[in-house]
């Protein structure tokens, strides 16, 4: 009986259902979380200017500013919250620019963000005998943080932070997620250290609070469905497969066409777009392309946007804006201004002297050296210890005149012998253009380039003294970026209007400065951490794409994150990308070769 009883007990134990294991508390975090913080400008809305005799007043948002006009110049400010500079035109309007001060989230080490001061063109229309009105719509300063919590292939809970404005990922593409009560930990370990973020759940429904250094404050993330967080995905989840479509014909100067009508295989374009749509935003690292536009044989044939971006969204062009230095110099030369690559920089700026760190080599620095990052000044954006580093220049307060700051730098090399990428160099070219033309840089850009190219809304960033900054960072619509490349491809003409001379295009897109371990001073092992082998023209990056066995010449304006204007003359092609892969050149740097060289060029019938 004892044996029978024991056997029966054993059978009962074997058939007992397994006891459920304790649920992983991190599982309750699965899904999407979002924090959207907008730091609106102090002033926006309708701006009204009135004149009564010699007295003028401006009002906006309940604020009023009395001022005096000087001749046809109309300038006023609302303290430190905004201002305007313009002039009365013969047609009776006030043609000018709204000045937006720097925003709360300004990261002085990241000059491409929207925290800088900006100016936006604004024409005030006459609405009465002595009254003018216009709508102030400055660039908003915003910070969006997405968090996706998911289980990876190994079953571990992971978290991926994504931020479209600056690509602030918290230091890694993915974190291990753990939870103990209301405390949530995001952790990634690496050789020699770890990155950790601590958050906590509060309230009902639950909200996740986490301190985020990118904005210097605690953010509160709330749950969102995929449909409510469309900006996290290339396209909204559940969207049908992509089908090629002809771009819309608008009144902005572009002539559109179906790609097939210009000899470009539409299926190949559709495949390229679908690959972007299918990319995983949680990947390590993700592909964060915001737009792709293609012009072929003078027609806009592809215009697609991703991650919540759209046609009317001006995009941060980052260092692609440096190329405007070359274009504006060509414009100025065509207008008869005595300025060019051979102009000696210190001769032009002599009235701002004397300059610190006197060195006879400074007298040999030309604007051509500045445009090819070979001026020899102690300025290297890839060296945090370089005194001319963009972050160092913009992070200091002792010298608000950034042109003078750059001119005061010590010399490191003989001009023309070493390549060191330096945003301050190109910004100094902006100063040279300002001095030589006697024109405020944003006004020069607007009058000579933006208006002739029929730009839509854009925003130009400023220095602490209110001068135009030419080191990069303006916000421009992708359709307008594409016009810049098309104008160059067409020999300096846009819709029958000449902007620059054909000879200037040939001169500025010809090889000038090689980028190699020898010219940068890096070893073969270290060179790839900072540069790719190539050659620069005057503020244009020259390159080649492989199409089969053939090497195809290109020239491009490029900016951190994936801001690209690429011209392929032999194929009558211009391509624009915008993106959010800031600090990830290994991602966006492949787009030209993989998409343009690998998919678009082979799809062209020649």
C-alpha cells in the first residue's frame, strides 16, 4: 500500500500544471512613450506698425515699442524678445526681417539646433495710409523625445530613445530596460564603463519621468499608440505599400514630371523609397532619412518625406549651408564686387585689427584657403582642444564678434598645406562677403539667391552681434535646397534668370584641396575616424560614384545628419536628402553610394 500511495503521489506531481513564473515588471512598459516640449518664441502673431507724423510704434502680442525711423530704414525691438529691421519700398511696403532671439534649449556645443537666434524674411503690407501689417511666424524651438520599449530577439527588454531635432539618443541606440516598482532603469554597458538613465513612473494613467541632459530638465513621457506617434516611424504603421507618384506642380518654379518621362525607371525609385519606409527606427543604428527628392533632366520627378516631415517644413541644413559662401561669392563677383578666392582675408578685415597672435603667415591666408579648410589657423572642429573649434567659439562669451575671434586665433600651419575642417573659416567668408558688399548677409542671401530661386519660408541663423552666420545651420525647405543644385547643373541659371556665371561654377567645383592622411596630419589608422578620402573645391565636396565599372563625377554640399545636395552632371541629375542621423556619418555618408550610385543611376536610360 505504501508503494502504491507513493506512486500515486508521484503521478499527481507529474500531471500538476507548472506554477506560473512571476511576470517581468518591465513588460508593462512595452510600447511607445512620447514627450513633446515646445519652447515658443516670446512673440508671434500679427505685427502692426503705425506712423503718426515723425513718431512710429510697433505692436505684437500685447507689446508696444515706440521708435524713430531713419530715412527709409525701419528698425525696432521689443527688448530682448524680438525685433525687426527693414526698409520702406517705393511700392509702399516695408521689406525686412523678423529677428528671433536664441531659444531656451540652445546647446552652445551644437550650433545646428534651433536654439540659435534666427532671422526670417517678413514683408509688412500697407493696410492704411500710415499702417502696415504682417504675420510673424518665427522658428519654434522644440524637443521631441520618443521611447520605444520592446523585447529583442533574445527576449531581453530594450529601450530605444529617438529625438528628431538633434538625434539626442541618450548616448546609445538601445538600452537594457529593468523595472523595480516605480523605478525604471535604462542601462548599456561597454568596455570600461556604462551609460545609465533613471526614470520613475507616476500617476494614473502612468507617466514616465526622466531627467534629460539635452534640455537640462525633467521630461514627462506619456503612452501613445503608433497612430499617435507618427513621427517615430518613416511612415505611419499599416500604410499600404508605396506606389510611385509624380510630384505636385506648384507655383515655386519647379516643373514636375513622371520619372518615366525623363528616362528614369519608376520601379527603381519606388524600391528605394520602400526600403526607407521598411527601415526599423529602433535599429542599432537606425536610418533616419527625413526626405528624398530627385530632379532629372530639369524636372522634379521624386519628392518623398518621412518621420512626420513635409514639404513646407524648413529643415536644418547644418553644414550644407557652408556652400552658400561659394555661391554668394559668385553672385558678388558677377555684380562687380572685388572679391574672390585670391582675396587676402586679413587685408579685407584690417580695420578690425590689431589681431592677437601676430604671425606673418596670417598675411598669406586667402578666402580660397578659408573655403577649402586649409587656412592654417588653429581651428579644427574634430579636435575638442582646438581653440577655433566651433563649439569653443560659440561657447565663449568674451568675444561676441565671431569674425574677430577667428582672426585672433594663433596659426598652426602654413596656409594651403593642411586640411582641418573648420566652421569658423567659412563663417569668416561670410564676414568677408558682408564687408566687401556692404550688405547684411541675410539680406544678401535673400535678395541675390532666395528670391531669384523662388524660395518659400526659411530661417537664417545669426551670431551674437546679429550678423549672419555662414558656418551652417539655416532652416530651408528641401524643394528649395534642390533648386540650388539644379541651378548649378544648369550653368548658373534658374528658370531663365542667371544667378552666377558658368565659369564660376567650373572654378568652384574643380579640385583644390585633397583630404588624405598626409594633408590632415592623421595616421592611416586614425584618419577614418574623422574623414573619408576626397577632395574639396571652393566650399563644394567633390566625389565619385561607381556605376558598374565606370566612375561618375559628383559635387555636393553636405551637412551633419544627412543634409545633402548632390549634383551628378553626366546624368543630368540632382538629389537632395535631409535626415536626422546627427553625429552618425557612417549612416548618412552611405546614402550617396547606396541610393544614388546603387539604385538611381543604374535606373536611368541614357
